[in-house]
C-alpha cells in the first residue's frame, strides 16, 4: 500500500511526449511530507520508510522537500526582533542548530545507505551546518 504523503508521477507518464533520444524513461517520485522538527533520527526513519515505499512503486529518483532533514522553522523567530537578539531565543536556536547535519556526517551516510538499499537516487533538502553557520542545502 502506498504512503499518502507520496505523490507519484505514474498517472501522468502516459500523457507525456517522450524524447527517446536518451533511450530511457526514469520514474520520479516527489515526496510531499514534513520533517519531525527537532528530531533528526526520527526524520531519517521517516525518510527511509517513504523511500522504501517510493522504490516499491518503481521509482528510480526520489525527491524530498527543502530542509526535510533539519526542518523548516516556520513561525519560529529564535527571539530576534529587528536584529536585536533576546536571550530567550538562543536555546531554541541551539536546538535547531543541533539538529542540522554535517556534510560528511552519519546522517549523510544513512541517506546513502537508504539509496543504495533501495537501488534509487535520492535528492534531499537538508539544513547543513559547517562551523557556526547553517545552510539550506541539497544532498544527492
């Protein structure tokens, strides 16, 4: 049974005019799901579950949203008002920072493992940290 958070392009493939000069059609699955904010390990578990489900439909390329790993802090201001930090926001920002991932970290290894296990390509939006800076990045 397919996960409801996955939107498959299966139904639209028959409507496409395909350029066969490349010799191959790739089935792509676009995942529309949110992360589990402040819980990177559980979000990675969710990524694996959704990827396995997508691969079971025949997807060869699975695309996840921006900042799926690390989360999108919608509505969170980390205590900053017009450039004036308030100490109350520092704890929340540290929590957010702590759930960002490093480029060569164990989380990236886990995503690679999932892709290899499912024999697919993954593109995942992540909050990446390097030093004291956070970046909205894409791992693939």
